[in-house]
């Protein structure tokens, strides 16, 4: 594995990163609406919302219907987190919320049974994409330019930033470009009583594999449920729904075990998509059939955006902060691919007896993985220090009344 560790800061100019994608998966995302400002790197890259710092937003909504599913078989409740984190990563964009719910349900099902096994199916239902397109309507030099009523771009607005420190504090480093809405449904069944051949067949129907090599199946939730239902409808499938609990006609479930749950959900999915089509055709920007925010994409402010809003800052300083956030993401974002690999390595080192090291003497392999862990943690530490220094530099510059150009020099140092 090649590590882009401990990357040096940018020399300014436009930011190198185009956009950052983050998982939300909770009813209240960390921003007010698309187009609003955000600092992506705050709260372990969950993001911290800020004010609206664009002159205008062209708001659009597009149907983006689809489903995705993944499945696994777990032999203990404590095992599920490592497995599902790996399955979700960059494929289902799922957040710890659903993982925690599944793990807690497995603990309840497992009880004191040491021979426990469970089947887990998780499906993501995508409904719509909402986005904001920044635009300008008049001559930037006209003092009577109109502004979005919620924007702080107008220089006479008391909240209009006077320096880079205030810009980052009030506007963030990025704005929310788009968001994907939908919901997540999970199905869990106790399969301790199934004999090995049936268990293996169920694993294939879910798109999972037994043992360490868990994989995802690029197939729709509807198809997966139909396959499993054809042979395993007699299992007690406990169900959890997130994000679409207010959709009309959809039974809100929190680990309920209703009859015919798999076949019922095949019909539910079509009902949801029909509701989405009707709402989008009506031009509704909000609707219960859309669900909640699954993930959002933030885009760095560009120099043009700052000029539109007459921000008295040197854009190269902001670009250096944006580049630092981008470089830090692989090491500090718990939902990132590299961080997920790091968590997997930690689990392997903490549970060596459960790992197939593919050698009679695993000591060398264990040492190699441990060296990588130490190196990664060192880069994490250096990255966090550098990121904190980047955000502290505008604060110190404001306290010293430095010019925008001097502030940019301090940030990019």
C-alpha cells in the first residue's frame, strides 16, 4: 500500500481539491440547506455547518432512484461492527448509527448462546439528489446588487466577514454543493439452527461469503430480497428502518418481525419510488417520500465566489486551508477507505488467532502489519497538528491586524 502521508501544505492559488463527499445518515445534517457553508474537517469529518455566503443559489431536485444491498453472516454480535464497517465503506455510505442498531439487535438475539450465527441484509434506498448552483445576476461593481435574503454577502450585513478568520468562522471553507436523500432498511435473522449447507446457500443468496472474505453484491435490494424470500421466508426477519419512517403507507419498524416482511418490502420499494416521481413532477423540494440525507458533497469556495461577495480576503490563504483539509481526510475521516483499512489492521493485530495469516509462522506478517499501524498513527498525529495550525493561523493574523496578503502568507507557511 502506498501512503500519501504527511503531505506538505499548498503554495496557495485555487484549491487542489474539487469536492469532498461525506456521510450524514442522521435526521439533522450539520448544515441548514444546500448552498450553505461548512467546514468538512470538523467533528471527525462529519462537518460543521455555517452561514450562507453565496450571492444566489439555483436550487434543483432530480430523481435518482435506486437500491443497493449488502449482506453478511456473523458468528457473534461483537464481530458485526468490523464486518459491516468494511461492507458499508464507499459502497453504501452508511453511518455508525445503523451499525450500532444492528449490533445491539444481535446482542439481544445472541443472549448467552456461544454457537450463535445471524444473517444480516442491509439495503440503501436512494430517492433524489438536491443541489445548489452559485450564480451572480449583476455587475459585481454595482453597489446595489441584489442578494439572496439569507446570504451574508451584502457588505452592509453586520455578519459580513472582515478578514479570513471571520470568513472561516462564519462561512466555512466549503459550501454544500449537493445532497443525496433516501433511507436504509436492515434485516436480521437468527440462523443458528440452520445446517451448514443451508447457511452457505443463504450466504450466496445475500451476496455474502462465510469467513473473513465478506463481499458485497452489486445487485438491487429488490432482487436480493426476492432470492432470499424464495427459500428462507420462514426465518424470523427482524427489521429496522431509518430515513423513510414518515413515508405514507410504509409501516414504521424498529426491529419488528412482521409476517411476510421480505415480500412486503419489495412492494414498499415501488411505493416509495412512485411517491418520489409524483413529488418531483410537482416540483416539491421537500417530501416525506424523499427520506433523509444519506450523504452530501461539499465544494471549496473559489476566488470568484469571494469576489462576488466582496470578501476582503486573499484567496490563496483560504486555498491552503482547503488543501490541508483535503490532505487530512484519508487519515482523519473515520468513514474513509484508508482509515477503514487501518481499523481492519488493528482488529487483526488484536485478534491474531482469528486471522488466516496464510503461513505456518505468522510472526513476520504480524510485525509487518504492526509497523504499518505505527507509521499510519504517526502520520495521523502529524496531519492533525498541521491541520490545527492552518486553522489557527488566521486567528493569530487577525489578532495582529495583518493584511489579507500577510494573513495568506502565514496560513500557507
